[in-house]
C-alpha cells in the first residue's frame, strides 16, 4: 500500500512537472539562445525523475512510520518534503524576485 501510494504521488507530481516543461517548450523563442542552458530539457527530465523517486521513498517511510507509531520518521519526511519544495520553488522564482537564490548565495 505504501509503495503504491508513494509511486502514485510521484507520478502525479511528474506529470505536472512534464506538463509545465512542455508548456515552456512551445513558448516563444528557443531554449539555449541568449544565455539559457542548452541542457534544459534533459535537466528537467532528471529532476522530474528524482522527484518521482523521492515521493515514492517518502510514501514508504511515512506509511511504515505511521503503521509502527514512530513519529520521528514522520517529522523527517515532512521536513525533507518542505525543504525540497522550498528549494525547487526558490530556484524557479529566483529570476523574478530580488531576494531569490542568487541573492542568498552571495
């Protein structure tokens, strides 16, 4: 049950990520021109794969911890999920806000 739940959350997350990447690919301009990375699509594919695996891992650990009534793994899963979401969101909006990741890196 835990594996299926984690995998399904990962697949749904991956689907939304891929849809956003495909929406970027049909927009104006070509990726790789004007200083953009030429590896945008392959990098996005690997990051999507990593997020799918993370959701699967989080689902297994979370359900096992809940079943055995251990609360520190639940807290660890929630905290790592929030950190990962914050890192991904910070990377996506860093070019639009002055206090984004480049400003934090110094």
